[in-house]
C-alpha cells in the first residue's frame, strides 16, 4: 500500500511539473506548422478532385477527410501563450489578443472537418462536395483574420 501511495504521489508531482513547464515558442511554432503541413498535404488532393483536376475517387476522398478530421483538433494546442514570437510564423499577433474568437473559429474547423469525414463515409459525391465547401470555408475564415499573407 505504501508503494502505491508513493507511486501516486510521484506521478502527481511529475504531472504537475510537466503541466506547468513552459513550452518553448519555437517548439510550439514547429508543432503547429507541422500539423498544418500534414493537413495541407491531405487537403490538396480533395481540392484537386473538387476542381476536376484529378478523377473523383470517393474512397481516396474519404481517406484524406479522415486524416484531416483526426488532425484538426490538434491544432489549437500549437498556439500557447508566448508562441507569437520566436521562429518564423505566419500567425498574426491578433490570435493571442482575440483568443476566444480564434478558439471559436478553430472549433468550427474541427466540427466541419468531422462532418466532412462522416459525410465521406457515405460515398455521396454531391454531399461530399458540399461539405468540403463548408470545411474549406471554416478553414478560410481563420486564415482571413489570423494568418499573415505569404
């Protein structure tokens, strides 16, 4: 019993220390840019299908939509306080000034990407295309306000 109590106490101590440890801005920027790159990697083929530049493939569309839905909820943790400075970033400082609005926009992207993955499982091309537009719109809403132009 003493070993269990000691183990729990150590785990709580390490958890508290880890939770309060500051994330280096460069690490946060690298993390979020990496997630965005993977989302972009998966968004691209969907956009190509939407534009008719590649043949429509419902299974391929669903595979990429699932990946986006998996990644989208991971984005927000890449924007901790203080990560507006450091390495090169396209994130505007307005994110940290208007974090509540930013979170609403990120939550909408998460919601729309989940809907995209769900709709894609059904295989209905028209519904998939319509939900893609909604997902892309949610993505654009955040970019329009909170991303620097390249």
